[in-house]
C-alpha cells in the first residue's frame, strides 16, 4: 500500500501572547545498535523540540554516545541516560531549561533496573514538565511503575506536563489504562499519522505513547510514516520501534 504524505501537523512556533506549539517525539533507539545515521535522519525530519528516548546507551562511554546522537539530530542532551537506567531527554535550542532530575525506580530482583528522565523547560511563557519512561516487561511491575511515573510528573509542579515512552503495554492493558485514566492519551485525542509502533517491518502493536496533563491542546499524534523527509527505509534501519510524534499547544499562563 502506498504511503500518503503527511503535511498537516503544525510546526513549532511561539505566539505573541507567549503560548507555544511544540513537537515532541518518543523513540526507543535500542541502545544505538542499528543504523545511527538513519535514526538521526528520522529525528531531524520530525523537527522535534523534545525527544523522549528509550534504551539510550547505558554502559561504556554512554555520555559520548548520547552527545553524538544529539549532535547528529541537531539537538542538545537535556537529562537522563545511564543515570536514569536508559531513558534520555533531548531538546532543541527553543527550550529554556529550568531543572532536570534522573530518578531510579525500585528494583525487582531478577529484572532490569528502570528509571525516569525528568525535566522542567519553558517554551515562550509556558512551563512544561517532561517525564521519559520505559516500563517493565512484567505486568505487575509495569503497573506500579506507571503510577510512580505519574507521581513524578505531578511532583514537577508545573502547569503542563508530558509523559512519553515505551509503555510495553497495549492500550487495553492495566498499565496503559492507568496512565490514560489520569492523563490524556494523545493518539486517542487527536489521531494523525500511523497508529502501530512495533515493529517497523510489520507493525501490529501500539506500545509506545505520548500522554499529557490537562490544559495541553493536542494538535495531532501518531507514527510519522509519510512525513516529508521521513523515509521508510530509514524507519526500518534505525531501530526496532517506530517513533511517535505529537504536536501540542501550550497556552500562555493567565496573569495573576
């Protein structure tokens, strides 16, 4: 089936009143074990302001690898990486950084350590909290981690928030539903592009997602297959997940 070109997702911009349209991208990069140049081409074509990366390199020279990906993608490292057990945040120069924190989640014996990369940034006059997640493959642990991630987002104490990442759960699953009950599932709110994220060659599951807090206007969200500059060959070569791109409008704060 031919891929229809996607052209209706708003570009990033800051309005005269201080409100902002931002693009956020969630992408599991499988520790950069695949075609890093293809990965960077996809990221650049999506023109994101924030990138929520999962499975960033965590071992030897991990900071160098993260910095190289950011440079190739024309972005900056914001927070995370090995110090967050894999989640990593990248940002464009549009973002004014207020603070960052890496959070390690409780370890379940025999399972991989999980963590959160978090940050508070400003676009225009709008303050935004960001939490990047990669939830467990174990259902019980995944459900608990979903709650902890929501708690971390609330603790940032800002008007608007985005939680995004590899949920490792289907929309009908308990962890996914826990997130969707307290936050807005952007794909459901304003579908755009493709729906399924795993795997690139034959996508059959939606296990990656972007969620927002109340007050954020979702302008579109989905897999950017067909977005100008995003080549199908690059999506297949970059990693074993498809990315999720969302455009969000952050209203300017009301003067007190």
